C-alpha cells in the first residue's frame, strides 16, 4: 500500500469542495485517479444525504418523508422513518474502509472514528442478547435484527483490524460473530438464518459472507475454530444452494426445502471470495478451481450488457442493485489477488469508467443504477452511492497492487 497525498484538508469536515476530479483524472496515474473519483463520490454522498448536526444519514435523494423500505422481513417497511436503515448506512463503513485500504490516508481513520462509527452505534441493540446491530436506530421501537446485516459489519471490522491492528475493531468483530453463531443451527443440515425474528429461511446472503467473515477472523486470530466454521459454511452453501448447471448461487432455501431461485450478483460473488480465501488458507486446489468456475459464470451472467470505449466493445454490468455488484467485485478482486489474472478486474475498471461518464448525474454527483446511462433514477439510494465509492476505491487498490 502506498500512501497518497491527494486529499483536501476539509475532508474531516465532510464538506469538501468539488475538486474537479474528472478534469484532473485524465493526467493522474490510475491509483490516484480512482481514489480521487471515490473521494468525489464520497463528498457527494455526504453533501446530499447528510443531516446537519447528525452522524446519521437520509436514505434517499431527494429526501422523501413518506419513503418506506421494501427490503425488510415484515411490516417494518410500513412506517416511514427520517433516517436510513442499517443496511444502507453500513455501506458507508465499507466505502470509507475501502478508501483507507487504497490510500493509507489516516484522515479516513479519523472519519471512521468521528462520523461513521458513532452513527453506526445508533443502531446497536444491547437490550436483546447476544448484542448486535438492529435494522433501525435504537431510539425508535425495537426493529428486526438481520444476520446478513451484521455479517457485513463484522467483515468490515475484521478488515480494519487486519489493516491497523487496533484491538477495538477485533473486539467488535468477535462480538458480532457471537450473534451470527446464535443464528446457526442444524435445521436443513447447517446454515445461518436471514432474520433473527423471522426464521423462515437460510439465505446465501447470510452464509456465503458468513464463510468469508469466519475465514477473515481466522486470519486475524489464528483460531482454527474460525477456519472450520468458514469451511463448513462454504460447503453447506455449495451443497444447499448452488445451481450445478452454471456454478452460480440461488438466493435462499426455506425450512420446507423449497429453493428461492433468484440469482443475485453478491451471492455468487461471496462464494467466489470464500473459495479464493479457502485456497489461500489451505492450498487445496479444488477451491481455486471452484473459484474460477464461479468467476467465469458470474462474468457471463451478470455482465449482460455491451458498451464501447476507446479500446472497443466490452461487457457491461446489467442494470440492478449496484451494491450487489460491489460485493461481487470483492470476490473478483480476491481471485485476482490469488491467481494474478487481471482479466475480470480489467473489465470492472472499464465498467466504472463507463459509469462515471454515462451514469453519473453531474448536477449532484450521484449515480444512477443503470450504468448504460439509458434509465435515469428520479430518486437515488444511499447504498448505491456508497457502493460506487467502494468500487472506485477497490479499483485504486487494484492498480496499486500492479505497481
């Protein structure tokens, strides 16, 4: 990692002036260019979703007081709320963490300590045990607690510990793991549920990143119990939820054994990341073979569009949940760091460039979901913007690794 001295001092105030990254980027080396893009997108995020005097954020731009989330497990979405739910807010943790990884700039540590993590603690629920993060702020009536929401946070805390050695990050990661373990049982043979209050299914989005989380905890602690858990969750998810015709992953299995057959980019992406990690930790070649098979199918399936740049035609990520794409990119990045083949990451970079030029609303600096630029979003989701920051930062790290 090479520290990059390219950010404005006003970063800590979270109100950086536009640095005209698009103009500067043409002559900047790739590492700096993508870090600058990520910083400018982060500035736009806080400018458009921030609340004066608050560490919390709005969920949509423009803000709509009647907005009701539709991705929850029950009736919580029937109540409008002034703040973002945990899932979109957690994306800012991943975004700032990725920027710290890419740049080594201590200003991002300060941002985590003074802005992101204080906001995150507003979702912490210690009244129900094990302690975990709830889907909405703890000053409101009790809300559901999702295992996948907490897994994503656990991964970020573990990554921050691996990057910094700060014990507080590892303590948080272990605390969250205790909650994840409470959602794992032998129903259907193994696996982690999706929602603590509504244990109706076991989902790939809990189990695939659960495996990644456990493997990262093994790297952080050396405790073989985490390695065992990571391997077991990977193998159970493969057995229960993989489509053997294309190596991709279905969404969930209900307790009656019925498979929810939707295929989302993040599910296959996390199994790709887990397989890559397992190969690195165990040296067992079958995991690398499985990772490459998932990668090839995911690239074919989720890069379903076509675009043209100065180099010619290339496959474009299809319209959909942009954060799902960001989590898939984590898997492709892990595979690149495992086998050194840049082909998939190079396609991701071309996609990010194309999105910058075609899917970015320059009036507010925010991105539409459709990277082709054809469909424009009247309202833009917080999590989409956080995902763009994370991917731009991953691109910066990718080029840094090539130097």
